[in-house]
């Protein structure tokens, strides 16, 4: 049985921890609002961009003049996986679910005899993948000094990926991130960005006349589409991270409160037992006299 002094110190320590987790929860809640607004504001633009590019792509698909970002290299041998996670921890299973999805895809590709290359965005994902797949790393993007994600950050990542594609370093590129759904729900997502794939919502290009040509416009829009998809993924990740951190710190605060209550009960019982023992000793001594 711990001494009363030890119990009192432990209660004080847990109370200090609860203050920290409560403060982190409030900070995450404030950041979540901004991050959620940014993510939700970017979705209509990304969906509209996807629809326009999909419409153009449907009219030139299979033609000799189709841009390489749409037609691909004609091979499916080398895969680039862009794993986007956070720079900081204390956000529950946010990073773990992304890494789990990426790990499953890596193992699937290796089992099929494919060549895998990994580009990490965020420190936590790199740390988790380094032990098993460090030999496949080809680069890392550090966003630890970035206070607020901007389009320039996405453009920098997109330029790196596009340069590698132009240099024939890979055939297929896929990004991994968490799509924000709610504070307690984030959806781990794998999205292929090269060659371009489109899911529904194609806008019929036959309704418009394009100059100089559909192929020329696509050649300009597809790199922007890659950057837009990466930017959207970064914003979704940002909102998901703050939501996961807010939820994790709320749980930690509740657990600290439960622990304080239990320790307080133990402390009161030990204190009562000590007082009872002292009273018995005093009474016994008085009777002896």
C-alpha cells in the first residue's frame, strides 16, 4: 500500500497532466474549426476541377495525342506511394490507420513482384515505416515549420512527383491520407493521381469548343490537377489530425479525472485507516494506564 505522501503526490501529478490535456484539447478544438472550414471550402473546387478534366480526358482517351499524365507510361511495374501523416503525435490512431493502409498496399505490391518507392510527408509516418520499408524511401517532405498549409506546399510536392515521373522513375503514383468526416471519424484513403483516374461527375466536353486543342489544355490542366489533389489531401489531413487530437485529448482528460477519483478514494481510505489506528493506540494506551 503506497504511503499517504506518495498518494498525495500522485494525485497532484495526475491533476497537472489533466490540465495539460485539457489545454491541448481546447487548442485542437480552435485549430479544428479553421482546418475543417479550409477542407470543406476546397472540396467544391477539387470536385469541379475533377469534372472538367474528366470530361476532357474522356474525349481524348486512347488517342495518340493523349498527355502522358493521362495515358501513363504503358507499364505498371514501379509504384510511388506518397504517405501523408502528421509531424506531431498525441492524436490517437490518426497516423496508425494511414500507415496501416500504406503497409497493406506495399505488401500487396511486393507480393505481386512490383517495385515500390515511398515518399513520406510528415515525420510520424516515416518513423513507423522506416523499420520495415526504409530501403524503399526515396524522399521526405518536412512540414514541421509550416503553421498553415497553403497551395504552395502542395505545389512543391507536386513538382517533385511530376519531375520524377518525367524522369521515368515510376509508372503509378498513389497518395495516402485521412479524409475528414467528423471529429470522431476519419476515413483512411488511397487515391491514385498518376496516371489520372476519374470517378464519375465527368462534364461533357462536347458542349464546348476548346482552343488550341483538348490535348493542349489537358497537358496544362493535368499537372494542376495533381497539385489540387495533393492540396485537398493535405487539408483533409489537417482537419482529420486536429479532430483526432481533440478526441484523444478529451479521452485523456476523462481518464485522468477517473484516475484522480480512484486515487482520492484510496487516499481517503488510507487516511481514515491511519487515523483509526492512531485512535486505537491512544485508547489502548489510556486503558493500560
